[in-house]
């Protein structure tokens, strides 16, 4: 089985129109060519007022419930290996978590009872209007100097490869989402970006994206309203992760936050060796479509991966990107953007 370095299946549209699927496959093939010739990636996307400031009003309860997962499902079963570097070369770095201004090991996910709790409110659902319909992913608020950074999967922002395109219209992050409720409001994207390698090659080893969001309807910055996880890069792959997200494909409905607590590192996806970049990570967690971009945290709230994809024949294993130098560069770019 071979794996294209861009999206294989889009789980958020049931009928999979041939013209769109063909376009995505062709885009993936062009991405391989671009990877070979070293094409330069597109610059970060500055979201226009047409797709940014009115996003909160656009996302009604009915539209949020209609949104379908923007997820990657790979045919076949996973092959996991323990062989791989303990950490990407470079100096490991940790940015500590940020508490909100208002705040005083099974593979089966458990429903988070209170998504507004201080340990859960940094996680949320992402909603995007795409050329193919209403889409959704998961994301995490991260501590940054501008109090406005959300991390997610790159494929929730850009389709990958040098001929890919941005998914940024009406892009909004809803922390602590639950049954259409927005307890902290909605935060519309002002700026979105991915790792440069994702935009160059579409390699799933670099499937990490970030957004800088505007203030909510109450005039609050994201970090002031809900806080933010820490973030770490260059760390050892073998960690114990808490996997968060909003899976929307059966048996889930996307209306509640789910978590796989203290899930262990299983190894690396063997197919990661075929593509450039640090090897993807595998953990025990049976999330479904909609969980893409959901944060993997370690050490009491330090983001260290995000959900990227799964295999059709291995529903209990979740795969996420290793956080290395490309992620560090993405974080620093996002943290410098004025919300």
C-alpha cells in the first residue's frame, strides 16, 4: 500500500463528488512533483473580513451541527515500528501553560463532563466553510504572547502541497463547544498558516497548522477567556498523552468533547519513513472523523502533537505529527501576529 503525501479521503462529505476527489488526487500527485523539485511554499494566509469577522454570526447552531469532518482516513491497516529517533535534532523547548484570567489508559475515549472546566476549556471545535460544504475539525488554544493562537491539523487549514488551497472562509474556533453552545463565544480567524513543509509537499509528517484568532463577541482575547496549553517541541517521542478532540463520525456526533486520558506511545507509522520529516506518532485512541487537529497534551497541559489521520482497518489507533523544528517555526510566526 502506498500513501500519497496529501489527503487520501475526505470524511466530511458522504457522496464524494468525482470532480472534487479527482482534483484532490491530482493535487496530491503535483505535491509529489513539487517535493522533488523543491517548490517554494505559499505564504501564510491573512483572512479577509469577508471570511473572518463575520464568522461568529455565520455559525448558527444549525450550521455547526451540519458541518462534516475534514479528516484523513487511509486504506488498510497500520504497521507500527519502534525504530526511530528519540527526538529531532535541536534543543528541546517547553512553553508553559497559561491559566485563563477568569480561572480561580484506555483506547476508548470518555466524554468530558464539563468542557468549561479549566483543564478542558482550551479544547474546542473548529468550523470552516469549504468549497465542498460545511467542514469541522478540532483545535487547542495555546499560550502565546498575543493570547490568540490555536493549533490544529494543517489539513484543517490548507489542502497540502504547492498546488493546494486554503480552507479559511468563515474559519472559527469554539472553545468548550457542547450541543451547539458557545460558552466562551466564537473566535474568528484573522490569520492562518501551516508548517512550510506541508504547503510544499503535503507530507503527513508535517500536518500541523495554526490560526491567530480575533476577539470574541465580548471583546475578549482567547487566552484571557480560556487560557492556553503550553507547547513543547524537540522532545522524546515516547510520552504519555492525553488525546482531546470532537469526533463526529459514528459512534460520536461531534456535540461533546472526548478525551483518551493517559494513552501510551505505541511507536511510529512505518509509512512515515517514505516521506520527509520526523516520524509520525501512534497512540491507543479510537477517535473518529472530526477529531483531526485535536491536541495531544503531556505534563499537565503541554501540547506535543495533534491528531492527523487513522487507518480504516485499525480504528483503535490514532496518528499524530511529531513536534519538531517546523512546528517551532510555525508557533513563533503565529505568536508574532497582532490579533
